[in-house]
C-alpha cells in the first residue's frame, strides 16, 4: 500500500534496542538531530513526527504495535528520554497526554 510507511524494518528487534541503553541513546540522538543515523534510524526520524501526530495512521500493523511498545517502555523505564522526545516533537503537549493516558490505562505509573 502506497499510503503506508515502508515495512523494510518491521522485523527489527525493538526489545533489543529498548533494553540496550547505548543503542537506545544512539537512536534518540539520531531522531533528535544530535547524532548520526543508521538507515533504520533515518527512516524513523523522517516519519516520527507525522506518525505521532496522526496516531500512526500510515504505520503497518507491526509499526503500530512497535510504536505502542516503545512509548510504553520509554514512559515506564526511560522517562527522561520520553520527556526529551516529547519536548522536541510535541512542545505544545498536543499528543503526549493521549499516549500517557493510554499507558496509564495499562497500569503504567508515570511519576509527575
């Protein structure tokens, strides 16, 4: 489907990236424009803003699940990274609350 993002990276091991601080920070530096990007990092950077703003409407099923997994993981385990991402991509807080409310509904506690 032309209206979806490429599925080229759908098989990437997200857990491995999320649970490896060095890898995670490398991806974050890429999407925040603070460091070099791998090809999959560049793909993420190119579409992250739009995906967050549209609720991932152009995402494949794997990307949608991956986005939810990643957001939940960051809120629960890497709150500083989540805050940095939201400050960068959502300075007005338009969509942040939606994602945090979804995480809370799953029992994830967000320290204020």
